[in-house]
C-alpha cells in the first residue's frame, strides 16, 4: 500500500524543520513529499507534489492558511488538511471548517499530537480508497457479467413457458434494448460436421456483426441462437448468406440456418421452437442453406404443455464435457419422463429424439456405429435398456468433449503464435487484434495463452521481435537501429527498440553488433 504524501507549510523555519525532522513519517503510513514557507509557494507545489495530506500554519505572509485551505479544498477535495494555530487564533481558525479542515493543533504542539492527527486522516483516506476500489470492482464485475446475463436471458426467454410480455419488458429495460420493438424472429445457426466450441462462438460473433437488427444472441447446445428485430426480409437473407460465407471462409465449414416467422417478443418461445423444428428438417433438405417454415413439408404444430421433453441443457452440458452435471441432468429427464406415464410410442419418441441428438454429438465413425443400434432402440419394450444406452452415450461423448477441449486450447495457442509470426512487423499487433482475427474474446485468448505457454502475449511478441532483430543483424551488418526497429514492429521508435533489446539481451543493438 502506497504511503500518504504530506505537504508541510509554515513560515517559521524552526517549526518547519522541527516537524519535518521529528515526525517518524514512515511509521505512520506517510512520507514527507514537500515543504513550503508560505501559502503561495504551497499552492504552486500542489500540482507537482500531489499530496494526500496538507499541514499548514494559519498565519503566514502573502497567503495565510485559511485562504490556502479554501483554494486546496476547491481544487483538491480529497486532500486532508491539518491546521496549526496559536491560542489567540483558535476562534479565527474555526471558520476553516467549511473548507474541509478536520484537525486543529494548538502551537506549540507535540509530535504525538501531529502523529495522532496523521493516523486519523490516513485511516479515513484508506477507508475512502477501499470503498472506491470496492465500487470500481462492483462496476467491473457487472460489466464482465453483462454479456453472460444477456445470453442467459435469451435462453430463458425461449425455454421458460411462463415468460411473456412482462418478462420481455423487464429484460428489455435491464439490458438497454430499444423500446419500440414490434415483431421479432428467432434465427438458429448450426455448423455442419462436428464444430468445436470456439467455432460456434466465432459463428455467433460473425452473425452479430453482419446481421441487421440483432437484439440478443447466445449459444445453445450445438447451435448459435439470435433474436432479431423483424425488418426487410431480403436484407436479412443477404445477411444470413454473408454469415455462412464468412464462416466457410474462416473455418472451411458450412452452416445451416433456420429462421422462424415474425411474431411479437412475448412469443419468443413459440418462435424458437418453430426455428428448432425447421432445423430438424436439415436431414430432408440437405446441409447448408436457410430453412424457413415455408420450406417444411408439413405445418409446424403448436407445442403442448404435457410431455414436453426439454433436452437442451443436457446437450449443452455434454458438449461442455461436464461429466457430473450431465449425469444428473439425464437422470432428471428420465425421472420426469417416467412421472408423465406416457404411452410407450410417445415415450419412445422422446427417447429416440434424445438418442438422435446424442448421436450427432459423436464423431463420424461413432455416430455410424450408434445409428446401427437404432432398430434395437425402436424394438425394445422397456425403458431401462434405453436409459442404459443413453447413459453410455452420454458418458462417452462427455469424455470425448472434455479431451477435445484440452486439445482445442493447445491449437488455439498455436494459432496465436502463427499470427505473431505472420504479423510481428506490424506495429499495431496486439492481443486485441489477434483475438479479433480469430473472432474470439481478448481476455479469454490472453488467459488461455498465459496458461498454456507460461508467458503473457506481450512478452511472447517482444521476445519474438527481438529474436527477428538479431537474425536481421546477422544477415545484414549494415542495418541501422532505426531500420531494425521499423522492420521488427517497433515502428519509428528506435529508442524504445534499443531499450527493449538491451532488456532482453543485456546489451544494446550497437554493442551486440560489435561483439560479432
């Protein structure tokens, strides 16, 4: 914790020197940062010294302590002020209370009097600073949590049957959405093949940037979900094509989009289920492209309240590789299904749906093998074998996804390193620019990079640039320091390049060249 800086002001040198030398400043969490013998000189020092505490005599030539206290309290309201006053001046000094003077010490005062006043002000200022840090932390945490809260609100909006106009209004106000939203659409993107989490995350980010009227977005299961304000349909279709083209360009993967019809925000759940049903028709319509209710062979039925088997949370947990929680969720779904006492064909329809969703989460070979068991699933007359099969699939897929996550992090770091190799000469190279190129969050990339490599991104870039500078010097002994700086990403800041070069190698560029 930094000590509080003190500015001491008194026109009597003996008192000034006495207080300065007698008080054990460090012992009381302070440091004497400056002294002055009148108010005018003290006011000039305020900007450069930036004290936390001002100790001033009340009677001084030119500008007395009262005027100094008034000027300081106006310009630097956080500075704590201690006033030194004579016996006959005490009533006069009371007028300084309106200027933030909290302590009056009657001269001659002892060192104990001064240190007691210092201790009280230091404690008050540290308490104030602690409160400010707490408020800043709260604001920071809220800012960090807001994107996740927006995503969770969208998930609940489309999954909770009780959500309606009131909940939409509350969410709109909480997240600063525009007030005059008339109609909305739900749009789902699902990547073909077996996309990784980062690829789905990138797809969501691409869609947010390219689609008009995007109000909310989230990842749900194996797809990206967006809530859009209804607008020009042709413009929306063009935007969807741009998203798919960008995703194909970056990841060599196509994606299928499913778009609901337009409807009021309070019907977001119905529109979501409609889009989800459209997405299920990808098997008939082929991968890639856009599927709308008009493309479906039969009209979409309204979802009833009885026997609704919501498996999205289970799929999300399995994709995240969460072994324990996905097991609990599957058990809960099985108990819920048993409690409904549905007839066998209807119960099987839910289990077959879950079986198919789990099969799609396998790799290609595992999915083919699992589909070979589909006749067994249809023919069985008991729920137990079905539950055992689903539990086996859940366990295998969750384990695979957990391992994929570990490998994925390593691949991400290699991608970051490749960007550094390609762009080290670009002065604007930064963690933010690298993350943007990968359509990922800079904080997430930075943390994963540090965790995997043991060094921060900036350290890695600096080390690589110095390494390339050494290589260039060995290739061309006639290069100037300015040329080296410009070619290795330091721009025209040759002095900063030299400083960093010496920090990394122990010698300056000139000394290094001379040693060869």
